[in-house]
C-alpha cells in the first residue's frame, strides 16, 4: 500500500461527566424538549463508548477526543465570580444563565470542534485544522480556547499538522466546524462542499424564528486558510425551511462519504445548482446521489429521527454502512425507508442502529459525536497511543466511567458542592488515562 494512501479515521468525543439537560441550544428542538430533565452522564458515556467500539468493529481506525474540563471556572471569573470553585458556583447561581453554560458538556459533539482538511489537497501538504469559534451559542463559544489547546495536544506533530487560529468571534464569521462541511471523492478527484446558513447581506431576514449558525464568510475564510483549490471547492446554502424545522447544522439533514451523498430534498436552497456543480466537477466519474423526497420522509420526521445525522461508513469494496440512531426504528416511515434502502441499487448495503438516547435527548446523534479525517499511516502514527481505541483502552474507560461518573444529574445538582468534588475526581482520572495532566491542570487558566 502506498505511503500516501489515506485511511478513513474516526474520532468520537468521550461524553463528559457534567453531561446535563439545560436546553441551551437555540434551534435544537431535542435540546429544548429535554430542558431541565434529569440526565445520566454515566449512561451517556457508556453509550458513546459502545458506539466507538461498534465503529471499530466495522473496520474504522477509531480515535477518542476527551472532554473539556467542567465547570468552566475561568468563564465565571471573567464575569466577576471570585473565590474557590464552590464560591464561584454559588455566586453564579444567584445570577441568570451562568451556571448552566459553565457546566455544559456540549464539546462531546466534536463534529463542531474544528474544520479539518486532508494533506492531499491543502496548501502545504499537511493536515489543516481550524477550531470552530461557535460564536452563535454562548455555551459552545466557551469551548473554542480549550478545544484549540486539546487539538494541538492530539495532533501535535508540526511535520504533519498545521493549526490555525479560530476565526474572529463575530457573528459575520460564525463558524460551526466540520458539521457544515461535506466531501465527495473518487480515485483522483475531490470536491469539498461548505454548507452555510446565511450570506453577509441577508442577516436581517432571520429576525424571527431560528437564526442560521454558519456564515458564508466563515466558510470562505476556512477554505482560504486551508489553501483549498478553488476548482475543488463549492459553497451551498442551507434551505431556510430546514433551519426553521430544527436543522441547526447541515449534518442533521445531509451526510456524505466517499462518492456518496445522502440528503433530504429540502436540505439546500438550490439543489439543482449543487447537482450541477457535482456533475461539472466529476464528469463521467460515478457519484452516487441519494435524495430522500418529502413524500417518503417528511422534513419533520427527518429531524425527529435524526436519520441524516447518521454516519456513512466505508466497508470492504465499494459498500457502505449507515449507522443510525435507534429513533429511526421508532418512526414507521423512516424504518420502512431504511429497510428498502439496503435492497435498492446503491452502495448502502447495511444499516446499523446504535443507542445514543442520552446524547439524542440533548440534540446530538451519531454524526454529532464524530470528527472524521483522512490520514496517511504516517499521520496516524504521529498521534499518541493514548488517543486510540483498543480493547484494553475501552475496558479501562468503561471502568473509569463506572467508578467516577455521576449516575444522575438533576437541575438542582449543578449548584451542589458534592458535584464539584465528583467532577474533580472524574477529570483527574481522565487526565491520567489520556496522559493530559498538564492540560487539565492548566485548562481553566489563561
């Protein structure tokens, strides 16, 4: 095999011990419906780990991105809360809307951690990494600084990886990372498709309803930073009907892998223009376009089931598996569609269902938990062993979660000193497991 051969590599976020349902994400219907319900960080993390092991069993190179330290005491300090951790939480609890963002474990959805381009097409033949600024949501914007540090810890070798600064934290450059980037490729051609919600000149029309998160200016800036050839890059706008139905990221309504694009017919404002772009770019080379019509699955059913937040995973040959949340089985129209899909003339030969109820209740399905990369073997080897899933690693993490993670967090728990103690112990164990003691010790400090 050529040293330039690139493997499809999947990193999943390890769900953190402060996982809770605060309903912080505007435009995310599942998050809003679960607001102030009791959560189970232990169950959430075990479900996520089981999903990682299942993906590995399908043949993927599987990595792990550990959670960011929480609560974010630096955030509270910047807002005038002082003293010990318990004192800062107590002070924040007397104010509106500070405690919940500080505890948010939303960095588990690493599809929003960064935009990443492979070394195959980038400016200096290195993997390009730009952390997302996530400026459109307060709790997520708190992740950017630490995510940048964490990604540098994981992808540390400057011989293979180039790290860029996040874009300016202004709404005109709102950047939500890989969740709004699709890639199509054949043996000798690739097309990177950036999907945005709003252009610089149409912000005002969204004064009512849900505001689009990804901006065109941000997508264009990332493409320039990564040095992607203009001929191999496209920009496509999300359909506003989809956004208002709860499609806050493109990966809730479309998914791509290899030469396959699986999407709902209302995903894009101008689907015909997208299809023309793909046809023009690839010519006679085979690109598989699977469009699901509203008559087959309504937009509301697509969002409720998170069908398109599934992962497309390459199998042997040209076949692929679609990794779906269990909720897809619970909506008859979606279940029937998927049964027929594997029998039709396409490359999706297998559907695998995963139980991610805890993540789903907060608005994140299989694809939200993943950050996919294409890496050469040399690039893979440059990443420390502590970030790769093995059978031994899996067992140790299961034991860690069972020993240190809260079995339940209620809304009232967030101001409990006992929770702070438990989280400190959990993150200490995580730091040891991933050999990130310095990161966790310094994580909350500027």
